[in-house]
C-alpha cells in the first residue's frame, strides 16, 4: 500500500486534502464513536465548519485494534481500503452460547468441554479455511431488503439471512486452556469472527462464543502503526494554528 498519506499531516489543511489514520480502537467504543471523536478533534482544532471522516471496516464494540480512517478527499478511496484482507487474534470460550455470539448478551450454558483438545480443535478449524459459505450473525448489520438484521432480531423477527462466500487464508489454533481457545485468523472482507465461534460451538456440540477479539492488521497496515485516541489528540495539538486563526 505504498503511497497512502498515512499520518503525513503537517497542517490542518492536510486533513481536507486527505489523510489515512490508523487508530487502535478502544474496547467498548463503536467504530462510529471513533469516527465522531476524530472528526470533532479535527473540526475544533482546524476551525472547520465540517470535515469528512469515515472508516474502512467496522469493528464490533467489544473488539479492539486496527481501525482505518480516511479524511477529506481520501474518503473517496474508502472502498479500496475496505476491500483488503483483515487479520485478527482472540479467544473463543467453549461451553456456553450467547445470542450475539460474543459477550454482549447473556451466557447460556450448553455442555461440558472435557472432550476437546488442542489437536481436535486444530483439525476442526481446518474445515473453516479456504473459500467457505458463512451465515452472518443474526445480530449483525447485514441487510435484507434494506432492513438491518440486528434491528429485526431485537424485535424477535427473522429476516432470512443467507450464507455469504468468504475466504479464510489461515485459521490457526494457537493454544487450548480449557475452556478457552486462542486463535489467529486472516480472512477476506465481510467475514464475521463471531460466526466462527457459533459454528465451532455447533460442530463440537459444546456451544461457544467469542470472548475477546483484536484486529491486528487491515491489508498491509498493522497494529504497530496505530495510535491511541490520546496519541492522535496529542499529535494534532502540536500542529501550528490554522491559517484562518492567524488572520
């Protein structure tokens, strides 16, 4: 991804010209919370009436890690960045399900996990690699006839989600500490990691849910390049006053 204006700003006007910003999304923040915070900081600091800011790939509130933002003219290229593969690591906990397939909803105990092992889980994970058909979670932003699945689900409705083809380049089971499985995954755009927890729970018969998730890369952008919200705010506070403020 050479040539992207990644954190290259030297003036407030650079945000209008277009920047790519990498933020380490905090736990319990939505992706839009981050967008709104960054937009507010740029508008306030640069004295702009408005400034375009968007993200290139949503992260769930309980996930952390690489969130790619674009500002100004770079928002026109969000689709390019969104299309890149994503890498994650995290934990799947077996023995209980939730309706959201993560910790946003109450746990429902399913079954014992003493039959599971590192070897058996690694073998099971192999079935979820390559090009696969994945059913999006009921509680997701996936739309059917213009209606978001999670909105319908909260009303007790089923809008008939259909499987979507995704590509999983790797699904490595790193460690098994009963009942928690540590994993590392590289997958295509549109893949739901929560769905893997749901499906592994079904295959093993134990039930499972996603108990931690961190996006470690989006395309060639890695977590080591990301700034916290506090660091971003500190960096832009060092910029010279906007031209309008000097006049």
